[in-house]
């Protein structure tokens, strides 16, 4: 039996602390001997990334103890911060960005302490440890190469022992050695392109351990990704010449013969924000297991003749093929109960085993089910996922629609899938609906949808989230007077632009949001230094556009109550941007709160921060939207 209660006041067992404990952030996984290893962020240990292993007996233990943390800062977003090499763990430590090896006892360094070098994208192939190296020298632009790191530790005291295998581009990623070690394939790109705009797939001939000469074999005008050899002269990779990322096969013949592999109107591929992302793997019998995304994700097996078969799994979003062995695949992603890692036999998917994550402690009846929705927008269709208020013991008053929180993902070149999380359930279980929007510019719907945002950041994204919010309210699913909007980073930019340019939202939550485009172009790190060339326009020619679109140029229009959350160690969006918005709200007399978190960067990882963030957001929405949430500390608005 359910009780009618005002929206936002429903009793819920889902506390902010429970959400934090039940929402692991996974960072890679590997089969190692008869064990399974994975990386996992531990909020209760200052957000460190532990590498853990599960033995054949089922016992779980840490491979590296606190305070060691496997986290790379290459491109600032890192990725590929650990791998297994002959049964030993090799990892990049967050504190010093050196590469360390641990097999028995304490970690031993493999790279030198001298110089500001960072490493990421670690791979162990053909008996060689390769990584993407980033060398910072003063205030200049970092230099990058693909480097071989000796496992015997010589490189810890002599950086000359680190062998530069390939270079010749602003950015490099995803090195892949051929089985006989004679060739290296990798992805390269130059400013101002981002890796989802244009890359080159390069193949180089190895002599004396380094690339003697190389050829661009794919990409150029497209975004080639993830090379993987299936023979000495047989290479698989991803590319999107037809508007969708699909698998391609290249043979190192005189004419470099290439052919598509089981093309589909879906994406096998995505935005390469981190160096460890993988969208497919090759099974021992030569079949391919791949993720396909068309809004939602599915896992498929591609047979030798190109025929495909869907593999039914609990995962529905954010899938990553972490590793393969035999007919098994380690698959990370999000299911109906949150993020998890599964060990899946593609020929016996019904026997898939959840290794870690998932399984909400509060019960499935509290988790909302995603409903894909599409709205008409001025720039074309707008895709989103609806998570209605869900509570087995409470319902809303008759004849009334619930308040809704509209979520705007970061990137902006990114994607959200249809999988509920503890964070979403924290709101829906209390009677607050959530609408998660894939605005124009998002991945997962093809290049045309992705490029809708070119030159239009701050316009298309705003128009799309407003169209989604108003369309949802017009359908009777949300209270039009109690719509709130929240987002982080690029999503925070859209929040600030939306509340400055429209009256669609009664409240906004900006998490480390971009507020000043010129400042962002000046201050941000090298990986995104030219991102705005395509999203807004190149400087200095487009400077008037930068000024016009920036929320800080429209401070007098900021009249919507805002909660601002900022990490004080953020190197991507410096605190000065959030502080400027705070000061403008104070000057305008607009109710607001500013929460600054010590020790947090671009994205929050510490348990105490995540708890405070969720509780503050709920308290803020209660004050502004007119309800009294249960069991959360009050938030003082200035």
C-alpha cells in the first residue's frame, strides 16, 4: 500500500553515504593467470584508485595498498594507468606520475623521479611495456611520444633507458604491436582536432626496437580508433567514414586493402577522453566481441562470415570490453542497479558472473527504470532518458506532476545511456524525477548528431535541454514551474547559459562549470587547448562570439537561484570561474550557495565530498522548489 505525500518529501532508505559506498568507479580490468584484476576508486580512502584481485577461491584483496593510487594525468583525464606484465602489476602512481612495478612486496620504480614526465595508456604486448609519455618543460606545450619502459628498473635512474618508439604528432594513443613485433600501429592527431573529429591510424615498421618509418593507413578526415592486430599483416580498427564508427580490417598488402566488418547503423567507438577505452576484443577463435551504441548499448559477437549475434547481459550503458580470454570477456558498464564488472562467456551468457558492483543494497524496487524519450527541438530531435519518481511506499498527490531535475552531461562530446544509478535513485526515490539529456553534440547517435554542436556550443545544447524540459512538462510528466537543471564541467556551462538566457528553470546546479570561454581558452590544459576552435570558433577571429556567449558577459541576467560546487585543485576549469559566478549572484541579490572542496580536482572522488554534494543538492532543491526533504542537513543560501 502506498501513501500520498508531497513530491520531494518521500521517505527513502537511499542515503548519500549509501550511494557513495555503492557506486564504484571502475578503472580497467584484466585476466591475470586464474585471477581477475580490476581498478576501483575508493571514496573512503581519499578517492584513491586501488587495483584489486579476485582469486579463484573468490577471495578479494588489494594488489597495491593505501596510499598507492593508480591514476594517470596524461591529457589530464588519464586512462590506462595500470596493466599486468608477466603476472606483475605495473601502474602509474597518482602522486608522482612515475611508473612502478609490484610483484612481491613493495612497488619498485621503473621511471625516473627527475623531470616532469607523465605516463598513461600502459600496454604489455609481445614482451614489451609501452606507454604514452607526456613531457612537461616549464610553461611550454608538452611533448608526447610512445615509449618503451624496461621492466628491470633501469629506467628509474637513467631516462636514457626509456626508448622513444614513435612520435611526430601532438597527440598519440592506443599503441598496438604486431604479433611478431615487426610493426606498430597507433592513433595520432594534431591540434586543433579532437580525437572524435579527425585522427590518423599510423602503421610503422620497427627496426632496432623503434619505428623507422610510418604510413598513415586510415583516418585523416575521419576519426580512426583502437587498432588491434589479428595477424602479422592483418589489422582491425575502428573508423567512421560513413558517419558511424564501425569495425574495419586492413591488410598490409601493396594496395593496403581494407574492408568493413559487419557494418551497422550504430557506433562501435566513442569519444577518446581517456587512454584505456576499448570497444571490442578478439576472442581466441577469431570471432569479435563488440559494443554497439545507438542511444543504448548492446554487446554483439561477430562471426567469421560477418554475421552478428546479440549477447544478452545486465549491462545496458557505458560498456567497455576490458579484456578477453577464450570465449570470455571482462565487460564493464552500467546495469539496472548501477556500475559493475561482469565476467561473460559469450557462448553461455546466461552464466555471466558479476565480479564487482551492481546489486543495489536498498533493493530493485527503489530503482527507476529508464525510459528512452525523444523531443522535437529547433535543431532536430533531442534524445533523453526519463527516470520517473519511484518509491514502493509513496506516491504523489492526485492530479499533480512531480518536480524534475534535468541532467546535462559533461564533455560536451560525451554520452549518457539508459541505466539508473544510485545518484539518480537518490532523487527519484524522494519524488523528484530525473531527465538525462543527450543534447546535440553527444556521441552514440552518429557523426551528424555529434557535429550538430560545431560552432554552436552555448546555443544548440541550451536549446536542446530547454526543448526536452518543456516537452516533458507539456506531456504532463513534469511540473513546468518546478524544473531544475544540473551539470558538471561542460554540463555546468550549459546550466549557466540556460539560466542566463531562458526562464525555463526555477533552479540550477553548476558543478565546476565553465563560465568564461576566453579564460577557459587561456587556462585549460593542452589536450583541450583548441577544443573551442570547433565548438565556438578560432581565436582571435571569434573573440566577439566568446564574449557574447559567456555567462560572465551576462551577469545581469543571472536571476535564477544557483548552487555552485567547485574543486579547489581543478586544473581544467579553475576555481576563479565559479568564484566569479558566485560574486555576480551576490551582487544581483540572487539566492545561491557556493561549496568549495579542498583536495578535489575536475570531478569529485572523496567520500566526504560526494556525501556533502548529494545532500546539499537535495537541500537546495527543497528550498527553491518548495518542499522539505527528510534527513538532510539544511543548506544556507546567501
